[in-house]
């Protein structure tokens, strides 16, 4: 868990190289290494579509489906590298290479490969036709024969690349939904190709009224921020505290990246929500609330940790200080069982934060 939170600090405090897909200018600049995964409900079996950017010209699109007893189907992975003409005002492929095993005699494999091509061209065309997308999500009703006719696409600038959050049928049935998005930190990072779906979370229940014993102590960061914890917490390094093996808390100062406040706000939010280094944020169930008077954004998100098989709950609070030209960021991560037992305790601790 410490690795997860330290990675988040690197992500929000480091600059990134921006780029844009052909044909449109996104409201929030995309950065190299970003990816997005969708749960595709148009398939009978559990299926995911992932799209990854490497640099201005190079991308990958991947289909993944876990083994299914219900459909007597083995695990399937089909991945395609492709390059784009960056001078074009539409999606113009200049090259492609299949980088996974594929059975050229299998009608199913060939259909999936063609479907991946269709997804790219359709997503690009529909995003370009939308023209402008701002800070607020936009629902666009369109005709999409491949998905049964009349559908509604939700475009959201928080989601990288084509900004597509979800596609729903006329009756409200979800056809395709963004389950997670993230960014690769370096070349050895295998988070995109290792994605195999999210770990199911346990049902939420009200926290037990367990009294936590410990003497209160106020801590002050190097930037003058304060938080009051108790003697159950230890401070292994500056701006970081641990509660045994249960929880990890960190405080950081986030600079302003863009002059436009709305662009900057969404850019920072995307950065603190993004999946990192083998951990996957559950975007579908994320809770995001804003308090305009306090310039406060609160995020409660679950993160799948495939290496341990566990789910981590992360509470993130971002407070903007326009006069200081910066924001304060507090993040508290707890393992699932600890959060479900002591969520009110953790929430109370965060309320003691002062800047």
C-alpha cells in the first residue's frame, strides 16, 4: 500500500508531456502513457476493451475476456499495436501489428480483431463530431447500428483519450462503461497488458462502534499544514503516517499546471484518480463530491490490488487555494476490512486537517 500512495505523490507532483488525438482538441490535455479500459456488455461473456497511448503516433488496443465456465470459453487476449498520421484531421492508421496470439482460422478471433478496428474509427468519428467538450459531461443521443440503433454516449473530460465515459441503449441498458483509467509510469510498467478486470468488493455495511484508544497528537508538515492523529499512528517519513498494516496517510501540496482554473481542476482530479503501477481504480463506483464554498473536492474510490488479491479504499481530499496558486492534497488508504469496520474513525481524522 505504501508503494501505491508514494506513486500517487509522484503522479500529482510531476509534469507530463501533453498530446492530442487527431481531429479534436481535448478540454483536458492527455499525457503520454495514459490508458482507459471499458467493460463491453455487448458481448455475452465478460469482456473488456482497453486503449493505450505510448506517444504522439503509437497506440495499442486490447480485447480481454477471462475464462468462462458459463460459456465454456477459455481466456482470450487479442492486442493490436497501431500508429497514426499525426498530421491528419481524422483517425488515419499508418501501420498496425498484432502482438498477441491469434487464430487466423477462428471466425471469433477475426471478428474481434475487426471489432477493435471499428471501435477506434467509431470513437474517433463521434468524438470529432462533438467538436467541443468542456468541464461538464455531455450526453449525446446518436444512432449506432453496431450497438442496436439509438444510443446515448456520455462524454466526460475526466476520462482520457476519446473522453467516452459510457454508452447506453434507449431503454437505459448499459452497453459499454469505463471501469478504470490510468497512466504507465515507465517502459517496464505492465499495468495495461496485465489488466484482467477488477476484484469484486465486499458489500458496504455501517461501521461498527469500535472505540479507538490513543492519545491525540498534532503533526505539522514542512508546508505548515497540520493534522491531528492519535498514538496508533507512526510517521516513517515526512508528510506520511501509517496505522500498523491497516492504513496509510499522506499529505502533499499540488501546484497549478494550467491558467484556466476549470482545466486545471479536472487535470488534477484525473491525476489523483488514475490507476497506478499495477493497482486499478474502480471508476464506475467512485464517489466524487464538491463543495464550491470551501473549494473542496472529496473522492472515495476503491482500488484493486491484483498482486495481493485485496481491495483498498482510498479517501482523497483536494482543497484549492487560489490566493496561494496551489492546492492541498490529503489521501488516506485503508484495506477493505479496516475501512468497513472503522470508516467513521478515518473520516473524523481527516476532518482535523488544517492548512
